[in-house]
């Protein structure tokens, strides 16, 4: 398997040098997306003044300074903030993935479930709301909600059971819809999302520090518990109807969204009167820029695809690999000796009616890699990496795939079919068997998809 930071299996495949280069560039991207690095760029402590994103907070006038958060990058941010603030920090609650639970001195760190919420997610959300309820107008809440917080801190509204909420999450994540559409629904079946935590924190001030994992960087889809929501119940229902899911969601969820008596609960609150300041510490563009500079230092030309690439994963992979193949043969649309990079976009997968059985056997980045491998079959001099920057693609332990001209042949030698892997949405075992699965472990950041294609 291809591992970030481990080249032990790299010699097994063709295009060895280019594979090593692409993996090195992936490490560069993840380093640039590290939330602690972003914190150092955007936040500073000058005496008693905390300066964040151009705004200054006089901590000598703050009665209580607490930290609240949940997400895959939240533990990293919490540790960095505790180091920065020291004894000025009066405590707080952070909910992190269960496998990443890290003790942090002054904070309560709770384990939640991801990507499907569980009992820990409910307990974490309740702890956040309880801490928020204690705050007053002289207090400051630093909030670090990052990608994954929707599952890690999940509290259903009255009338919807945790099991029904988990079923809703599974349906949405398996549908192929974008994260914006998914969160449009989830925000209206929650007691913490959609600005509800901000309402509980007020009148205390809120400083949001986050990492963008949504195309276009809309704050109410990045740190949505603690900013004003712009979506509506009508929008959530529209999404469910468009994706033909309204009749498939649990009855309690459908009743919550449709029944007039619960509409006021389902609609997000108005938090326009709250003092909220938000700073994005890292975005996909930061990863792209770092890769381009590193590639050019190695003598490659750099091509930026941006951070808004979206679409069905296998199709995205095939299209980009086909363009790379044509480029190596003809010098167009990209010259040979080019590294193509995109970071921050979002590929999706529709698991179909058998979603429950298929969930957790692959992910969008893995399917994009397998789609690319089909297009690269027999075409040397091209290596393509597709990975989820959080290190867990589709809820698996695999970040994505690193494929080249020999991937399809190596699969065939083991009696495996790339096409069947895509049809069955079972790409994790396939990439692992080929030695092309990318393993990073928990990266403690999340800026959606990373795509790096090297054309020698």
C-alpha cells in the first residue's frame, strides 16, 4: 500500500520515481492544511490582547474564557490554543473521533462517533450545550467546529430518536448529494446545528476558528452550530424531494419537517444579535498553493484546478486521467512535466438502494482513483492520487488511492476487476489488494478532496 511517509512498497510498481514525487507532494499539502499552522498565521496573543483575524479581544476584561468544539481538526486546534492561552483558558468541551481521543489539560475531551452518530455523539452535544448555558455577557467562547462535527456532536430534536437520526445521516451520506445539500437537511433535524449552539452561548461573545471543508467556504456549512444559518426547512424538504428521499427517511424525521406544530423547532434561530467573529485558518487553496510551489521547485510546471471540483467520483477520476493521458501523448491540454493539483473540492458517490449493505466498503476518493486507473491502463508516465484530506475516505481507514498504468494489470493478476469494484462500490479491498491504497492515519485536518496528478 502507498503510505504517506512510508515508501516500503513503492518499489513494487512502475513509475516508481513519479509515485514517490506525488506522495511527497501530498505530504506538502497536508502540512499546509495543518490547523495549528493556520492558527499561527491568523491568531496571536499580545500581552492580554488576543488577536484573531484582525480583531482584538482584551482578555483582562473577559470573566471566563472557554473553548467549545467538535470535528476532525478540533483536537489539533484545541491543543494549539491551550498552549497559546495557558492558564487564561478556563476550560471547555471538545468532541473528537473516538479513536483520536487525546487528553488536554484544562478541557473535557469526549469521544464521538463518525461518520454515523452514536451514543457518544449525543453525549458530546449535550455537554456542549450544558457548557454554553453557563456563559454570560462578560465571557468569551472560542469555538472550533470543523469537518465531521455534524456526526460527532449530534442531538436530535424532540420526537426523533438517536437511531432515526443515525438512519437519516446514513441515507444522506449514501445518496450522492453534496455536503451543502446534506447539511441543509441535517441542520433542521438537530438541537445544536444551524446556529442553535450560538443561541445557547449568547450573550457571551463567540470567536469561531475553523478549517474549510466546503466548496466556496460558506460559514454556515463549516461552523454551522455557531453562526447564523441561511437555509430553511423548505430548502431541506426540497433537497429530500429532489433526491427522492422524503419517503425513505424515518417517519419521525418526516413528521418533524412537515408538521406545522414543529416548524418553529425545525427552523433555525435568528442569532443576528449575537457578537460572532469567524476566522478560517485553512482552506483547500492553501494546500493547492503549497503543492504548486513544491512541484515547481522540483522542475515541474504546475496546473491549478482550483478548489471547486465536484461530481460523481468515478467520472471525475476517468475524465482527469484521460486528459492526463492525452497530455502526455500530445502535450495538450497540459505539457509533459506537469503536476496538476486540486484541493478543496468534493467528489460524491450514490450507493443506490442497497446503501446500508454497501456503506463503509469504499469512498469517493477511492472510486475516483479506480476510475482514473481504468483510463490509465497501459499508459505509462502518469500517476494520479485522489485522497480525502482527513485520512478517512467514506468512513474507511483508507484516505484514497495512488494509481498508474499498472494498477489495472495488477488487479487482473489477482482475478480482480476494477469495473466490478466500482459497480459494487467495494473499492477499499480492491486498492489494498493492488497495493495502491493511500494510508495517512488521522491527519487532524479536513479540507475535502486532494487530487494530484503527475505527468512526466
